[in-house]
């Protein structure tokens, strides 16, 4: 099972906590998926409001590790301050670092991401950067102190799957010892299986489960696909070929023409 | 004193961040704070004095992806 910053988790699924029809369905989805990590965020709260405490109680009952994010941050300063507030609230050095660079695609800002990753690492954070599959960016993130990389499969919330399989495969080959997580863009369990077949360590998703007609059942579907894809990776798949090759032996076939 | 709390204008009698949080009814709520875009740890709220025009952010745990 994957190890993130010396912590082994018991699942290859990291599951978001947003957009579920109800808290009860969220809890069911986590139970049936077996997800080991839940992503969470920080948002404004008014005096007397109990939304924060209620959500805290809910996720505490899930019994999973928490990965706070800096979702929606577009500047380094904003991301760093959000991370610091999240560390105090959730009592963890883990941070899913998002520095958004483009409003339509929610593509990471690679320049701000590296700068923020360095600042947070120097401040004692263990950074999980939401990044693209760009090899140079990923190399800079590792030099900035990241020991996990989380490239997107496709833009957040699209469900388009792995848009650049070549790039993701290349990243796996270049960083064989760095835990790699496909974060964002997955819509179906088959896409999660594909990430596993490429040798990725985990996937992080939210919308695909939360917006399914039956989130808990979809969560279990993802869990099974991750198992299947990982087994395939460990089993050393056959090489594809262009020409047909009979699997049934020719020798001994009855002559009936 | 006029300040900005979570993006909205607010008139406060408090002189410190801790006083403001009491005034707003946060009590022992699970919150984190920033003043003028800089994080202020819980232990520093008593010492964090407020100045007119300060921008205060008060956040709590929420759902995220």
C-alpha cells in the first residue's frame, strides 16, 4: 500500500468530502470504498454558526487520515495562509497544495505552485502538490521538497479520465520511487483502473462518487477497479501487438475441409 | 472601529482579535484566523491588536475535494 511521508495508508483511494447529497451518504461512500484518506477544506464561518464543528464531528467518525486542501487559491500568499490555517484546524502537516492558474480549466499555476511548495516545506509542511504531468514542473516540485506528486488526469470535475496517458506513463518512468497520485478528472472506475495499470500509487477523486446517482455504490465500484488495476500492474501485462496470433494451438486440429 | 470581517464591513468595540472573536460569538468554536492576509495562530489572538480597516478572516473545517 502507498506510503506518503513515512505514513502507510490502507487504501489506494483518496476521496473528497464535497458535493454529497447528505452527510449520511458521504459516510456510506467512505465505508463502502474503504478510502484511507479524506480531503477537506477551510471556509469562512460566522459567529454562532456550527457548520465547522458539525463537519469536524462527521469526519472524525470516518476514521481516516485527513488531507486539507488550498482549493480555490490563485496566489502563493493566499495558498500559504490557507495552508497555515488548515494545519491549525486539522492538526496535520499534510496539505494538498492547489495554486490555480486558469479560471476555466482550473489548471495549476506551475510557477506559483513551486514557490508555495518551497515556502510550505521550509515551514514544516508535507506537501501534496496538485500539478500537471509536466516533467520539468514535477522535477522542480521535488527539488522544492515535495515527496509526493499529484498530477491531474483531466480538469477538476470533468470526468474525462486520463487525458495524457503518454505524459502520465512518462512521469511514472522518470520518478519510479516517488509516490504518484492521479488527482482530478476521473469519472469512471475504468479510468482509475487505468491509472493503476500505469503503476500509479493512488487516485484522488470526489465528483465521480459524490455526483453519481448512488454515491456509495459508485465508491465501491472505484475500490474494486483500483484492486483490479493494481493486480494487473503487478502481474506484468502482455505487450500489445498489431497482428493476430491464435491462442488455440494449430497443431492437432482435425482436417475437415 | 470599522474593520472588515470575512469580506463584510463590521463595527467593533474590541481592541484585540480575541476580543473580536468573543464579540462575534465564536466562543470555543473550531476556527482559524488571519489578519490582513497573514495567519494568526490561536495562541497569538490575545496579543493581536486591531487597527481600523483591518481585514479579518475567520474560517472553519468544511467539505473539500
